[in-house]
C-alpha cells in the first residue's frame, strides 16, 4: 500500500501534461533507478489513470464520457476575438449608447464612461476571461473549483440566459421582418396609402407650429409589424401573429446551425456576423455624413456639457452602460474563453476587445446622429423631439430617414442586415453560455449529444418565446427586458466578484493567471478585483432598486399584477443562490462547521501549475516508454 501511494504521488497529474500538439510523453531511462517491476507499475498506472486525470476529474465517468474526450479549442485566435467582440457589441451600442451619451453631457460623458470602464467594467471583463481560460469550464462546473457553495450562481446565469433567449430573438425577428419587407420597389413605410394607415398619418416634412403627427414609419411599426392596436396590453395579449412568429423561427434556425457543433460552427459564423456590422456601419457613416444637417447632428452628439459631470445620475448611467455593454455575468465570457489554449494572452484580449467596444459605440453614435441631424432639418424640429432611444430609434426614426433617401431600398436592406448581425452575435454568446455550462456539468447526458441537446433546447425556448410574437408581444418584451436579466444580473456579478476575490482569493487567482501568462497581475488589478469592482456593481444594483427603469409610457400603463410578475421573474434566478447553499449544506458530511468549511473550499484540487514539475519528476523515475493519452479539459496545456 505504501508503494502504491508513492507511485500515485509521483505521477499525479502527469497524463494531463501533454503539450498543445498532443505529442506522447517520453519517459527517460535511468538504469540505476527502481526495479523493472516499479517502472512497469508506474507506466501501467499512467495508462489506467490518464483519461480521468486529463478529463473533468470525474473518476466515476465511463470510458466513453465526453469528459474524457479532448476539449475543443478555437481553430484560430481571430475566431475567439470576433466571438467576444460580437457578444459585447450588440443592439445596445446602436440604440442606447448614442442617446445616453447625448443625454449626459455629450462629449463630456466620455470622461465618466472611460473612468467606469477602467475601474469597473474592464477588471470584471478580464476576470471572467481568465477564469474561463484557466479552469476550462462553463458557469456551473467552474464553481466547484472556486467556491462550491456559490454554484447556484451558475444555475441563475442559465435562467437569465433563458430569459434573454425568449425576448432578444424576438427583437431580431422584427429586424428580419423589416429586412424582408425591404425587397420591394418602394419601402412600405414611405407613404400613408396602406390599409394599416390611419387618418393621423402624415408624410415626413415640416408642420405648422413645429408639431407633427404620426409618421408612416411609426404606423408601419406599430400597426403592421406589431399590430399592437389589436391587443389590450398585458391583460389580453391577443393571438400569435404568425408572420412574425415565422421571422423569429428563422432566427432560431440560424442560431441552431451556428451553435450545434460548438466552436467549430460558431467560429465560422462570427466571420460574417461580427465583421459585417463594421462594414455596414462605415458605409452608413459615409452616407449619413453626405446628408444635409448631418454636421449639426454630430455636433449635438459630441458637444460637451461640462456641468453634467457634477450630477450623480451621469456617473451611474456611465457605470450601467459600461456593465451592460461589456457583458460580464452572463456566463458568455467564461464559456468562450474556456475553449482557448491554456497560454493564450487573455489580458491582451480584454484590453483589445473592450477598446473595440468603446470605439464601436462612438462609431454608431456618429452614424445615428448624422441621420438624426438630417431628419431634424427635414422636419424643422430639434433633434431631441425625434425619439432617440430604444426600438423607436432603429425601427421608426432611422427607417423614416432611409425612406427619404435615393436608393432607399438598398439602404434599408443593409441597415436591417446590420441589426440582424449585431443581434445574432449576442444571442450566440448568451445561449452558448448556457449550453457550455450544462454540457460541462452533465457530460454523459448532454455533452456527447450536443447537437440533439441544442436542438431540443432551442425548440423549447422558441415555444416559450411565442407569446412575444402576439399582438401585445411588445409589452411582454419590455417586461422581460427590465425584470428578466436587468436587475438580477447585477447582484449575480456582485456575488461572483466576491466569490472569486474573497472566497477563492485574489492572490490565488493571480497565481493562476501567472501560470497562464507568465506574469502576475499588478496591484491595480488585485485592488479592483477585491474592492473597486464589487463596489462598482453594488452601486449600480442599489441605484437600480431605488430608481428602476420605468415601464409605463404615455400610451400604456402596466397593470399592478404584471409588475408583481416581473419581480417574481427577478427573484427566480436570485433564489438559486440560497437554495443551492441549503442543498449543499444538507448533502455535505461532517459537523456544521466542517460542512461550512467544505462548502467554501474548492473541491477540485488539481493545479496546472504543478504539472510541469510532476512531469520532470516522473521522467526521472521511470524507464523509456511512450504513453498515449487525451489532452482534454482543465489544466492540460502547460
């Protein structure tokens, strides 16, 4: 028994130490070492334990478990970067950032935005990329290696990503509807001569007393695309609009064939969905800059209002925009980076992608406000009267401007193609987070049947999303947007930051990064991870609770029961944290204190940092042999 223990100590983790080319481990011959019997035992031990050591550290996993198969990696570094950029750059960069920037001081808003990005958003972004890359696992399996008691955070993330799939794909479906409608000789929102128009419809142009009535574009969106006049709001959403449901179905089909093969299919899709938006944005920028009034719009966007910097609301808006733009907490960064090679420079990736995200937001601001300046000149009104935020901007105001341009059908097609690609990248990321998390946690049940699992999951989400395609579906979309991920995700990221910094330990996490990158994070990163970032998130969470995003509009007031339902939607993912803690406390053996200690101590003690030294020790201990093995998930590339 003593010899067996000794052998285990010498070769523990050796099988997981294959290099990135999966070359066999050659064990050097030392004729004066132990007897041939000992050498043979070590080689036999290696061959028997290789799969478990290199897998997901599940000794009970069967031999055909996906946990024992090699974990995929991105075919090219560019595919990972495009996937992360595509997730971070979404519809919010087009319809929210320009408005937030203008409302909070124009060019002056860039000061609080950059400050909040550097001290709050970027450290969290970097933290998630490093966590996923080091532990090579999704949002569920990760926590047993960080803090087992907080595994409920992973389940909560899956629920939030499910919420996102229910309504975000519907918004993309609206863009698909417009895209298809653009294939015509005249855009259907150009005139008031259609069956859906009312007597209040009036063509774009100046109106007496500086006022104007409903435009053809507004009536097209409300009375043809959504047909929300057929609904009584949340009390009676009405039947499904099947043409809209078909557009959403087309989105789910695109999503399936981009996700079904994992990074192999996603890596190919992002070359289109992540690159195309930049080509379209640049084309639209040049077109917008050539329009009369474009200069006024851009000046309106960037003119600094320095007095705004003294307002607390400006800084909280900047913090909120940074957080939701970079997207930590949704599990996507963990999932995408878990397919990286172990020594990939995720620090460089974090700096590059966050900078590109900021630059894209500014580019989108120029594109949007150039056209808004043009629209304001046509209507003879001020820019702030046009409706600058949310779906109204991209589905009413911008299409209205496009309808007045020469070659309007072409500009409409590329604009809505832009929206579709921006949306698809983000929905890829959100759903991949849930899929990776569940496949890593249940490798036998789900991992080796990924194609089937992804298909069943997307069908289920589509069926749950059908109520958002009813005549009153937009009311449900707004409710899900605010009370689904909007509030809960803030608290989840706060718990995540505290779990990594205070339970796992900032220094231990920094050592992990050093084993991957070859250098320790500086004091700035350690301080922000431990103190600044948690405070940053907690501040946004408290401000959101005190002043939640209003749902009511001039035309509709949400019933009290629907707001209560919204808070229930918020509570469901949050409840996963205490429920799992209680469950973990019950199933853990020992006294109460021993249970608590085990709950907050990482279960998986395998450490990639020790593999190189273990390899050298074993090479000095045994005779020449060749051990073939799989290089799979956590810590196999050193």
